[in-house]
């Protein structure tokens, strides 16, 4: 994930109209069904984020879908995904019915249903 972040952080992609997006970089969507993040406790999520930060991914660019507890927070999170502020979005496969629509993994990113700009996202499952 970190390797791809560094390889693509300056790449440009076309928007839905086929024009170059003003924001470089891609969004990686990571599905992790190994627990859930809890503040102050070890989790696979916090370990993954910490490892990505050690590998040079900005901490603010790694977000958990769980952070968005209500519709307003989800809208803000997804706006960050579309606008390039979020580079890695980590969430559970079972979060399907809680604010975003996408078929379960493995899935082609182009048809994931996540509200992100065309060409900016990739999905990974583990």
C-alpha cells in the first residue's frame, strides 16, 4: 500500500468528464475484516496505519471508515476521498449498509460504487 502510494502520489488521472484532475494521487480502498479500531487499544487497523506512517504515508491521509459515525461525517470523509486529502481508506466489508454502496470484495475499483473521482481509486482486500 505504501509503495503504491509513493509511486502514484504525483500521478494525474482524468475526472468523470475526461479532463485531468487538479489533484494528483490515487485513493486506495483497503477492506479489512480483522476486528475494528478502538481508540487506545491495539488493532489491525491502528497497526496498519502506524506501519504506513513509518513508510512515509502522511497519517492524515490514512482514514478509517469507522471514524464517520453519522451522515455528515461520512459526507466529509467521502469528500476528502474525492478531493485527494485521503489516500488510504480502510474499512470492513460488512460496513456496506452504513453509508456507502459497493458490492463485496474482490471488486473492480471502477464499479465499486464509492463516491470517488473516476480513475483515482484501487481496492485491496485482506
